[in-house]
């Protein structure tokens, strides 16, 4: 993995699992790593673990719950005030939705906000800092579960029908569609120093989904002995964050460090543009509008 001594990297969901491994290994290569976390205590503990594992590591912390847009705006403003640019944004945070539908402080669906709208808003608020980098990367952690997604823009926030696994699968497809449409808009705006790619990390043995009652939450503990380690799960994220060739491609979906087909018929350019429009409306922001 290349040395990253001049790189500023922001990682969401970095207090455990894949996110922590990603942050630690980027710090090991010399990057200045910013952890975006919900919990101050967990963030401090993660920072301490990284600094113990990597003497001299440069680790900073910003606090925000991606489901609360006011917190996202505040954290982005803090980043923009502290740093002159952003070289790599890793939208890693994600969670298996709760068993019953919940609303965010802004009245939106909690799952949709955490897994898609929050990262969309964060990217929008940091785009100017990304453009200040000579070669920036936006990396969105998705999942092969996107194949099971069955989105309905008429019920975008799952108000008529709520299913935990389906809500998660839909959000993971949105991550890929966001990536593809972001790549298209970057090209359309003549922005050639920012690329974006999405990935499936594999099925990883972490605390993801712990305590839930959904089928996915019940099955994961049973298959845990057969799952990938967080280190294995972070491999494709690290590849997309550091590999020179990956820095020259945009709009791809990767698994095991190779491009993969997106296997869902809902993934069309028209639907990606509609998703973008809805995301702008619900987050109250604009990002590279046509």
C-alpha cells in the first residue's frame, strides 16, 4: 500500500469493525485520519487504540449522528474550518435498521437517513474541500445485498410498508446509484480531480445488527464462524483509497478489489437521477445540480 503522509482522510463509522481497521491502516501509512463518530466515548477509545497500534499516528475526531442532519452540518463545518482540503472521504458508516420504523429529529425515516441521506449530505457539504485536493476519492461502502432491493419512490421512506432487511437492501442499492450519478455529475461539471467508487466488503464478523429481531440479525450469529475478518473486509476499501489505478476510475462497484456488475434492474440512469433529486429535497442541499 502506498505511503500517504500528505493525505487527509475522513472515515465515518470508524469506531469498530471495518471502519476502525480502515482508519488504523491508513494512519499506519501516514495519513492524517479524521474519525466521524456518534459516540464521544467510543471515538476516544478508538483513537487510543489506533495511537497505541501506530506510534505517531495523526488521528482527529468529529462527532455526528448521520441520522441527525443538524449534527452532520455542524461536523462538516468543523472539518471545513480545520482542514484546507480532503483527499479521501470514506462513507463507511451503516447499520441494520431497527425492527420497527423510527424517525430522525428531522422527521425522516431513520434507516434511510443513516444509510443514504446522511452520507449524501456529508458528501455535499465536503465537496468544496474534496475539490481542493489534487486527486480526491469518495468511497461508498455498499453491500451485495443491493441485489435484494425493491425500491419504490412512491414509498421512499417506508411509510406504507416497513421491512428491516428490505430497508437496508434498498439503502445499499442507493449507495451504488449515488456513486454512479456522482461520477456522472463530476464529469459533466468538468471536475476531473475527484473520483468515486462503491464496494461490497464481504460478509464480515462484526457487531453489525447485534440485538435485532430481523431474519438477518438472527442468522448472522449462526454463520459468524464462517465470516470474513474485519481486516479482510477492509481490504477493498483500502484498495480504493490507495491504489493508483483505482484513483483513475470512477463510478465503479467493487468486490474483492475487482469491478463487479450491479445486479438490480432498478439501477437505471433515470432512477439514479430521481434518487438524486429526492435526496437533495430531503437533505435541503444541492450537489452538482444539472
